[in-house]
C-alpha cells in the first residue's frame, strides 16, 4: 500500500476548492447536452431538424472567413489592452 504525505492530501483539497465551480456546473451542462443528444436530429419535434435549419453554404463559408479574420485582429488587440491596463496595485500607507 502506498503511503502519501500530508502534502498530497492538501494539494488534492486545494484542487477541489479551486475547481468547485466547474464541478457544480458540469452536471447541469451534461443534462442539457444529453437532452439535446436525445432529441437529435430534431431541434423542435416534429418540424425542425438540424439539416432543415442550417444556413446555406454560401452564407457559412464567408461567415467562417470573417470570424477567422476577426479573431486574428481582435485577439492581439485584447492582449495589448490587457497588458496596458493590468498594472500593479499601489501600496497605500
């Protein structure tokens, strides 16, 4: 049997404390995902299916291109904005 140090248990406890929000939201997310998977191929039974509601390829291809270009432009801008305004807190006496 392996013997673990007390540090191992503290580390595991800290991990649980830091990840508690994810542990609380994951069951809800999985329930909604499972419900959607159970309804597949229908979005709204019996009228709307995924294939009936999809946009035409003439719309989806330019949309993906624009999203890619927008990401290339916005990610560096947001990184720069974060870097400029991150700063450090000033000490008060």
